[in-house]
């Protein structure tokens, strides 16, 4: 850890300097989106930090400061976005929702339904049917 990247405040809490946050933000987007790491069901903030060669505290700070959400929320939002794209694709018109959640990295159907409904306001089945009315 480089001293210039962290400012200690009141003992435990810290702030990562803005330049370091910007750099990590770009790297996070590349790893999760361009490299499609969100499709790995067991992908974690620890694995992301390892892939970026940094610590989880820095990565957590990126999500809090640059994305205004947690790692888990960001990751599952990426998965839901990928699922909606598949549901809108003619190739997947006749696919079952149970097949789609696995393609985008959700480990189980319940988690997929919960996150999908939270972000989209519809269940995956409702959304899929609506796409092809």
C-alpha cells in the first residue's frame, strides 16, 4: 500500500485519494464489464481486489465513492442488465428464465428473482413475457 493513496481519519476510517479512486474505477469497470467477470457465480470482492492487485478496502471505497453502492449490488445489477439483454434477444425468446439466470452468473434462481425484481420492478418471467407480447 502506498502512503500517498490513503488518508487516515479518526483512527479506523480512511479515504482513498481521488486519483487512485479514478484509476481503480476504470480497472473495476474493465474487469467486471469488459472481461465479464460478473458471469462467474462465485466472483467476490476479494477476487476482484486480487485481480486488480490491491486490497478489498480500496475496492470497497471505489464502490462507495464512485458507484454509490456496494460491490454485491453493482455485480448483481450487471447480471440483471445482461439477463434483460438476453430476454430481449430473439435467440432466447423461447428460453426458460431458469436457463437465463445461469448464463449471467447468478448461483441460484431465488437470488436472480430477488435482484431482478428489485432492479426492474417486474419478475424475470413477467419481463420476459412482456418482451414478446
